[in-house]
C-alpha cells in the first residue's frame, strides 16, 4: 500500500496536471497549486523543492503515463481500437470540463521557458505515445515509414483538435478527424 | 498610405501576436507588450483600452488574416499546393524562431479565461482556415463530408504538429505528417 506521503504527493501532481491543462504553464506555481489543491503551502514546497519546473515536469509525466496506459491497453485489440480509445479519452476530458481543460503536455510545449526540463518531458511523452501507435501499426502490417507517419499524425492531430474543440466549445472537431484517421489506418494495415 | 498612428497600432498588434505565440496568453499584458515592442506604455494603453483581451483578440485576428492570405493564394493552384504552403509557413515560423515560437491562435485557445472575446476570435480563425481548405477540396471533386473532415484534420494536425516540433526542437514532425495528408487529399480529389 502507498504511504500517506506518497498519496499526498500524487494528489498534488494530479492537481498540477489539472491546473496546467486548464490555465497553461505561466499561470501555474507552487503557491497556486497549494490554493488549487487545498494543501498547505509548506508541504507543497516540501514535495516540490525544484519549484514550477519540477511541478510541470511531474505533471507532464503523470498525464503521459495515464494516457499511455489507456492507449496501450486498447492497442491490444489493434490500431483502430487504439485510435478510438485515444479519441474517447480526450472527448471525456474536454466535455467533462465543459471545454475548459485540454492537454498539459501540449500546454507545456507552447510556452517558452529558459529551463527546458518540462519541455524535455513533453517531448518524451509525445515520442512514447507515437511509439505505441507505431509499434501496433507495424504489428498489423503497416510499412515502417507509413507506421511512423500515421503515428505522428494521430498524436499531433488529436492534440490540435483538443485545442480546436476548446476554442469552438464543441466536440465536433473530434468527430470530423476520426473517419480520415481510420481510413489511413485501414489502408496501411490491409 | 497608412497614417503613422495606424502603423504604430499595427506594429503593436504584430508585437502582441509575437509575444503570445512565444509565451502564451497569461504572460502577455499591455505592460509587457510595451516592453517587448519598445513602445511607450501610455501609447500602448491608448491603442488598447480594452487591455489584454483586446490585445489578444486583435493578435489572433492578425495571425488569422496573415495565414489566410497565404493559404488562399496557394489554394488557387489546388488543395495540395494549399497544404504545402500551409506547412511551409509553419516550418518557417518555428525554425526562424529556433523552435521557441508557435501559433498565437492555439495559445489563446488553451488558456482558460473568464472573458471569451479572444477565444471567440480563435474559433473564427480556425473556422476560416478550415473553410478555405474545404472549399478548395470541394472545387476539386471531394465529397461534402470528406472535404470537411480533411479540412479539419489538416488545420488541427498542423496546429498540433507545431507544438510537437517545439517540444522536440525539430521540424521532423512536419515532414512526417505531410505524406499522409497528401494521400488523403489525392484520394478525395481523384
């Protein structure tokens, strides 16, 4: 069983991911996280002595792991099911937050910062999601270049679509990209 | 000819777009814009009495118009040429800024704000880019649903890819998505 300390820490990391996916990186700080999570400021500083970059890095890794687990499980039933689970996860995230939350990995990627720890973590998360999709496509018969290209297109287009959905306050863009991504997967694996 | 005032104003709007595409919306303010553009604070407030939301709205419209003009011109030579010009514009933006700048329209879309003026402008810009692509696809023989889907996928995937490029500090993701988007366009219009 997890120690109480580990639980507090995990709750704070999940809180940081939630703040970043709503407000972006600039508006996130250890102080704001304490407020957002209802945790004492002292304990928040205790868990994140590296401050905002540490928080952001761990939040990105947390979100990366969560999605990778869902994706990995769905990909056992093939790349089409993987795509559908990926889309469904994002639909749930944005609709349950009334279109006011997106992806913390994207948020960290688009804000310039002198410290690149969180940015490096974001690059790793994107690469990991791409590699899960690529491997599944390869296993189902796609050629090497095609598998790579479709994997990158899938991750990039879903990330971009989440932003379109937030701007439009509608999940319609997710419905629009699905048939075309499915067609590419079917074509590459048949 | 433009009045000197109109020129100052335009320069400030371009400066705001540049700040937002680098740092995001939270880190942007009338005060920061004056610093970033080397303009007197008083005149900056004079041009943007509505403060940050006005700045952000005009910056989004400015970026939207700039890209729409490039896209519209390239689409005269067909949807494939439109796609290539769209990709080339973004490649130039991110590489010339050493991967430290992206799209201000995306940046505004992913930060929660009580005032939705800039968000509404972002939704309009995405819809305008999609509609330019959709019309060109239709004109070249694509079916209605297909044209809409490919247009949304193109805009969303390019926006997402710019974020991937920033995280990875590489333009490779743009090279990866191109062949698959081209295949969809060729298939829909042949």
